[in-house]
């Protein structure tokens, strides 16, 4: 083993030290504390990260999570994050959230790797579903419960805004600041938040009806463990939601019916992208720590090093 690689100034041990520090500290801070140029630190990290990625032997993914993340607030820049839901780690970060990018990634897997994927959990975006049906016809698609609930919460928010827009000043004041209170789980509300919720529901019977149905839907998702029983409850729930005549609930029911089979698949093994949501929060922390990324490859490697389950690379 050579202590210093050809054309390198630092020893391998020192470079590995720099690589380890960059896992949880921004590179400019590492450069300052180690008296190195920032570009030197970036180069060291990139070299060792690629080495770790190349040498990594991954077990086959059984449950695949498909989600996207915004790379820059206020801009339409998104990356596609693919995760191993069982191992709770990121397996790939793609530079765009397109159908083509997802399709190409699947095509890059071996036949054995594709065959190993039994479940794909995703949000309710049709093109992703089409890719899985074409490339992984043997796999079950799960309309992720968190995204389904997000869709319902979005309809509740739209209803609240519509009511607010037509209300008198007193009602608008009561509804002001209730966004989070209306979409959060009711059992998580504090005493003062519960009081504000009751006041908001009291000024609008329509909002009260929609909110109670929302909470009932959430309870079905959380408590019922049997697919057939869940389907019976959800069919009844959908009929009651449509019978209210509230257009926003009707739109949600239509979306739910479009993804009926995929959502019911959730109740078989209760596969969710909750792992992905946690990983996305961690990835957003990476973006904030670095104040954003100008080069996608740097971002991709940082995510894989921190959350991709990569082993620490060893020197040559």
C-alpha cells in the first residue's frame, strides 16, 4: 500500500480523514479548519465518494420508494430520489423527475435486480405508474399513503380558502392562521390549537363536515390492517364524501378512484414512503448546509455518502 497516491500532496490517511469530516460538515468549514483550499477539499471528497460508490456491493432492492425533492426553493428544479424502503437508504439520485429518467434508471439494472423489486411506493403521478407497469410488470404499485393524505389535505385547504374568500370579516378572522391546524392530525393538537380548531369549525358547517371526513379517512389508514375491510370502509367513505356535495371532496374521491387498486395495495403490507419523507428531510438539511449546489454531481455524491448506506472506502 502506498501512503501517498501518485500526483497527490496528502497521504491517503489524511484524505480519508477529510472525506469523513465532509460527511456532516460543509466543505468550506472543513477547508478552513484544515488549512486547505476549498477546491482541494471538494476534490478529495469527490474522489473518495466515487471510490466508495464503485466498490459498494448492494443487496437487491425489494421495496422501492420513488419520490422527488426540490433542489432550490422557489425554482422548478427537482431531483428524483429512489430509495430502498427496507434498508431505509437512498439507492439513486437522478437529475430530473421525469418519466424518461426513471425509465432509464430501471433499464440500467440487471434483469435479476429488476426481478427482485416486488413493491414500488410512489406519489400519484401517472407517468411513474406507467413506467413501473412497463418495466416491472410483476411488481405491486402502492399509492403512498402519505401522498394520498397530502392530496386530501390540499382539498381541505382549498375549501377553507374558498370559504374565507366569501366570508365576512369576523369569519375571516376566525379562519385566519388555521392552515396547519386543519391538516395536522387532531390527536397532535395542543389545547389552544384544539380551541382554535373548534372555533373555525363552528363558523362553517361545510368545513366541519369536510374536516371530520378527513379525520375519519386518516383513521382508516392508520387503524385498519385488512385489505378487504379497508375497501369496505373506503367505499362507504367515498359515497358519503360525494353525497356532501362539496366539490373539493368530490375531486379527491375521483383521484382516489383513479388510484383505487394502488391505494388498496398499501393495506397488504402497509408499505409507505415514510422512510422517503425522512430521507427527504435529511437531504433538505444537506442542501441548506451547503447553501445549495451548483453542480448536481456534488449533490448526488453527498446524498449517497450520507444516506446511501455506502461503506467507508479503503485505500488502494
